[in-house]
C-alpha cells in the first residue's frame, strides 16, 4: 500500500490512487494526502543530506510509485543571494530561487512533469499529453522522449516560436489550437474524457502538482533548514504558490524546520491578472479574464487553482501585485544586469512585482525574501526585440577599435585607483 | 428554439450514461431545471446548497465561457451548444 492517496480538497472523500483530478461528488479538485507517520523516520535532515542533489532527495513526500527509479536528476537548482538586485530594491536579504537552470528543459515544470510521468508509467499509459503555455510543453516532450512515451502537446497557436521549436525537437506531436490557453485547456479536458492518455495537467494533475513542492523543500534546505519570511511567486494557474506553502507546512509537521509564519506574495502580468485582481478587490473567487500580455507563460485567464492561491496568500498576510509589459521587460533586464540571470517574461513579472511590493512597504527590507524565478530567458528572446541595436561591424584593426572606443565612450569614464 | 447540452463523463453516471441532450431552455436556470427533472440524481452536482453553480463547474456556450457573455443570466440563442466542464476534469482509465 502506498503511503499516499488522492483526497477531495473540499469534501474529503478518499479516492485511492488513479488517474483522476476531480471528485465526482462535488467536482472539487483532488489533492494527494500522505501518511506522515509512515515517513517520519526516513525523512530527516541527516538522511536527506546524504542523497544526490536533485528533487528525488525528497521522495518520501512525493507521490511516486513503488520501485520508481528516476531517469533524470531534476531540480535542486541554486538558491542565490542577490545583493545587487537587493540594493536596487532596497534590501540586503534577498534570494533568487533560480529554476531558469532546472534540468532538463530550463523551467520549474521539469519538476511536475517528472512526478506526473512516474505515475503515467504506473497507470500504464503509453501516451502522455498536456495543454501548455510553453514551458510545460517543452518538459513533457523532453521527458516523454527520455522515458519512451508518445507525446501529444496542445498549445495556443500564438505561442513564442522558441517554445514551439523546443517542443517539436523532441519528436512530440504539437497541436496548435486557434484560441487562448483557457480554450486549449477546456478542449484537453474533453479530449481526456475520450482518449486514454495521461494528461499531466488534467487527469494526472494531483500527482503532477506535488512536484512543485520540491521548490519549497529546496528553499528551506538551502537556507539551512529555515523558512524565509517572504516568498514571491509568479502565478499562472495558481498551483505553485499553494504547493510551496504545502511544502513548508509539511516540513513543519515533520519537524525539519521551526514553525514560523511565511508571507506568500503572488505576481502576475497586468494584462492577465485574475488572481491579483481578486486579492486587490478583496474577493475570494476568480473573475476570468481574456489575457493580453507578452508574459504568455502566465497567460491563464481562468486559473484552475486561483481560488486556493487567493486563500493561501490572504491567510498568510501576503499580497499580490501585477506589472505591465514594459515593466516586466525592464525587470528582465534588471535581473540580468544585476545578478547575471536571464529569465523569461514570467521572471520579469516576479522581479517587477517584488519591486512594487518593496516600494509599497508590503515586504519589509530587513526580512529574508525569496523570489522564485521559474523559467529561462532564452525561450522568450522575442520579448526583448527592439531593446538592443545591432552593432555596426568594425575592421579587425587596433586603430579601428581605438577610434570606435573614442566614439562610443560619450560618458566620461572615472578611473579608480 | 432548441439548444444542445453536453454532459461530461464525470456526470454521466447520474444521467444513465446520457452525454447529450436537446431541449428548449432559454437560459442556464431553465436548463438546470430541465436536467433536475430528467435526472434527479444530477441536481446536487450542479449546484451547491445555496443554489449557486458549483465553484468548479464551468459553463460554456459555443466554446465561450458563460461569464464572458454576461454570466448565468445569458439568454440562449437557437442552436446554442452548451458545455458543462468541471474546471480540471477529464480522464479515462
């Protein structure tokens, strides 16, 4: 018997383990619940410290099938102190959780897909699938190839070309849908009713979503088994922020960290901000929106976990912000120029919202704050189109370069002794 | 005046397996009444105790979320296709 099973988040009905995302009784989402006492002896700081540096070091708190052998070292991305960006934002206790370098496909989605595919195999699916705004598509395609699944990927037709190419290259079948992500997602719900496929974010969703907890486990372990005061998390479907909270709660339950209140802050693009709008207007429910933002990986107008994200944020005493497209582009550049991290549009949203939260005094500068950077800038370079001019070529001669230097340095250089 | 409603797999055990129904409801309230009458077991799955549409049940009219059409009060047009879709539904074992 597994030490975990699906339970309805609202009525509590237990569903065992099966490819299913909702409770038939009340339509509410299912969530993986664990027998914590069964893992208490194995899940200790000391035992975890002896394991390889990847997300599988937290296996006891992931819904993995018995005898599961991971095929990829996913996760355990750097938690970087960010003094330069911190200076810009007015704090000296800023950290970046850098999933822009998560393996194998450079986004935090590698974590969720790794867990989902373990269950896809256990449930006997030969085809895996997803609706995606891009990063998930890349990850499902890559990990399906690695693990010998066929992959069918459904995306909104207007996705960034790099994200489409980064899916096709793995041999996945990419179906472009003339519609928004929300329409793609609804279609996938219908397809999952008809075809026996493992849709990672539909019928495998409860398992898939648990993979996000590893972001929270890693933050705590990398801070020396302490919880931060604040976490700033980008929100699309709203699942990640709730799972980081679940991870922190579980570490407290199992005694790996001292109990402590953590404030959760959500970040969205103003052109698609159903969760942050609900929080700012004091509503507990989502009013769906039609997305209009270049932050396509966050462009979900009807977020599946929006209700729970609102709850997690407001209960923690946190807040949610949103930024315009020019602000998020500016923030991509800020993060790159201050810390040498090139993030995608969603990361620009996170940094931009953090800047606002500090300015508004919602995050105190003397508190430890972690910004979750969830994706890589190489996938959304078109967001920076027009930001940099192409340099005119010069001849390969020293004299040419000296002349070039004279012409370029219009700002007088101060030479420090 | 005739509309079609598609019932998702998750609900078909309350409809004797019926997945599609034609009726002449003018709006969502009337449609739910028709369904209540035809499939009494379905009733508690569509609305909560307070009579509100269940939080995790989405209603689409011709592929458009009914909330973008003015909400549950929207007046159906002849030939409209109504989809009831749990928000993260799907799955065939």
